[in-house]
């Protein structure tokens, strides 16, 4: 009797817990082999994520060894080519979890047709989401375009569903390879060594994700509503890179949070962040044009300015506004940026410099370890005012007041902008006003503001009114 082989296509699901494709494959087959297709072209503008991916593959290989399951890495820039060659063998069943981005879902349909035409058994399982995006619609069957009613409906829908059993992964009797040609995860690392600083900040992998989740719930979630806006302290979960790469399923987060006794309204703000992620995935699938263009068409006529000098100053953290520069330097050094600061630096680029949000989105895509199409595009369009349920055009963050409000003693900016450490706290967010010290000279030791806030605000409001 021929033993059955189950192939599991790993994409953004480097986990054992709630990896539905892995679980079902292990139940239905004698032997399971996992494989990852590395598309180099896909990562040409995601340098930071190459590091996370390489580390994740290494750790997941190790985790799967406990189940006698091999993880093989195939380098190929065409999914179609891989599977056209694969179906020639016809001695396997194929399993994979969904990724809720339009291009992935479109390819899933193509692959399903190919497998069906060859008589190959396959299953496509739920991915890293609470609700399938097409489950959540208004009473008239149209998609929600405003977050609050969307999340109210989506949360109730998830709670009312029959709970899904936490699937178990069965162990192979013997580990086995299936693919002849494979590469090492080390070949995926970026060519430049700037990423090595990430090693001191992050440890990619499922076990670390679970540790971070438990630590956040035990020590930080009760103060999340207040502390999430203070970038100098650990007030957020910092789980986003683990969620992006599927080392932590959002159902696991939901379950752990709802185990808390006496919640007393302490968890709603945090769970709403999962809600924003769900809402963003819904929006990009119902309105896929927003992945490359403005959701609001009137912004197609917005008078964006092309100023490479300003854009480079923003990227390098040399705008002269400490809270902006601290955020950009944190991003470059750690592959992550505090969420409050993301809004501040985004608003500064779009509304102070009048530079197209798409350029900011591209830079974040290259530098963020937690980059996802849904979150990044939705976040930038929210800041720019051209997205769904977006910030109003007249909401222009004052980088001085934002700094004074959320980094009052300058702890965050002093960490990332050490040039200004000698500036008194009362002037730390407007160091150009410090004129009395020989130990700090504005314009020499740290740049003067590249634009005046008040002038930039007036100019931005004028530009926005042209398309109002």
C-alpha cells in the first residue's frame, strides 16, 4: 500500500498552534513535508523582512524537527512554475492557509483549478484572521466603510460563531524530504550588514511570540489604553512582526485576552487594534485599487510636491523636529516604530512637506519588520486623509505639541537623537530656541527645522481646500 504524502505550502504561517493546514495534513497523511517558496523579486523592496524571514525559517525548521517534519526552501520567482512542475508527480495532497491579500487569493483560485484538473486532493484553510473578510457585510450586503460599525458587527460575529478546536499537529514516524533542489535560509539574508542590529532587538519565532503575548497580558494590558501613546516605555505589545509572519494567530491573542478575569473595560482598546487589522484586510479586498491608488478619488488631483531634499531629510531623521527624527531613526535601527510616532512622522511627510503618501508607504515597506499591505496602505491613507474613515484633512499634527504631550521629559527623543541631550527638557522638542549654551549650537549640532510648522500648516490647509 502506497503511503500518503501531505505537502504543506508555508507562506505567512510559521507556527504550530492554529496552523490549520499543517494540522489537517498531519491527520490525513502518513508523511508531511512543509515547503516555502522564496520569491526574491517579492522581497526586493522589503529588505528588513528578509532578515525576519531568514530567522523565522531557521526557527520553524527547528520546531518542526520535534514532529519529524522537514521544511524545505525553494527559490523560484514564479509560483506558477513551481506548481506546474509539482503536479506532474501526482503522488501527494496539498494544503495551505490563506493570505488575505487580493493577489494571493487570486492565485489560490488558479491553483485550485490546476489541482482539480489533475485530480490532486487539496485543502485551503483559514489564515491568520478572526473572520473571513466576506463574512462581514452590512444588512444590504455591501461592505462597511467605517471602522466602528464594522468592528461592532465583526466582533459579535466572531463571538457568536462555534469555537474552533485548537488543532493538534501529529508527529511523522519518519522525517522525509520531497524536493530535490533547495536553498538555505542564510541565502535570504540582506547583503548589507545593517540588519545585524536587529539581533539585539528581536527573536523571531513562535515561542518568543507566545512569551511576549503572555508578558503583555500579565504586566501591561491593564495600562494599555494610557501607555500605548508613550513611546519611551513598553506600553504596546510589539507583537506586530509576529502576527505579520504568522508566528502568532490572532485567534490565540483573542483567546488569551478573554481569559483575563475582571476585565472591566481594560482590554477593548487592545482588541480594537485587532479590529483595525481585520477592517484593513476587508477594505483592500473589497476595494483593491487602494493598494496602489487613493481610496478617495478626489485625492488624485492633490497638488503633491516633489522635493527630494526634504524627503531624504525625513528618511534620515534630520528634519529638525526631534519627535519626527527619533521615529525615523528608531525605524532604521530596529525595523519597528511606535504607533503614535508612526502617525506623527506620516502626518509630517504628507501635511508639512506635502510629499505623496505613496513614497512614505514605500519607505516603510522597505524598513518595517511588520509590513503588511493591508496595515501599511490603510495606515498611510488614514494619515493622509484619503482612506476609508480617515483623519480629516484639517487634522495636522503639531510635532512640537505631540512631543511635549507624549514625550514630556524627552526620554524617547534623547535615546534616538543624542545630539540634543544637553538641551533643557522644556526646550527638548524645539531645540532651535536654545541659544544660551556653548555645549549645543542649533543648526550646527542638530539641524534647524526644514519647514516652519505654522507656515507649513497654512500651506497644507490651502492645498487640501483645493480638493475639498
